């Protein structure tokens, strides 16, 4: 079983970039939820967890702790280095 941990980043009181009426936190969440849906519906042997599934604040430490405890591979939505033990 392949385990994938998706981290849409931002959320809650952290909007990320804002412009043209768009919030980065909303876009990253939409993309992560769609990737999750595609992986769950189109592939077998894939288990997916997300750091957040709604607009909420989740600290970077909490995100990495969840991923490490679950043992999933790391998928970041930006260019920051992934510091999860099981990162891909």
C-alpha cells in the first residue's frame, strides 16, 4: 500500500498570498482535495491523508508530526524542503 500525505498548507488565519479576489489557502485546499479524490477513485493500493480538509489553522510542527506518525510520504504544495522522515 502506498501512503501519501498531502499538505495543502496555509489555512485558517494564514491566507497565504492574496490577489485578484483569490486566497492561496483556498486554492491549495481545493487542489489537495481534488488530488485526494482522484487518487482514491482512480488508483488501487493508495492510502491518502491530508493535513487539513477544511479552512483551519494547522501549525507546521503539527503537520509534520501527523505525517511522521502516519508514515506517509511527503507531498508539499510549495518549494520548501520537506522535513518529514518519510519524505519523497
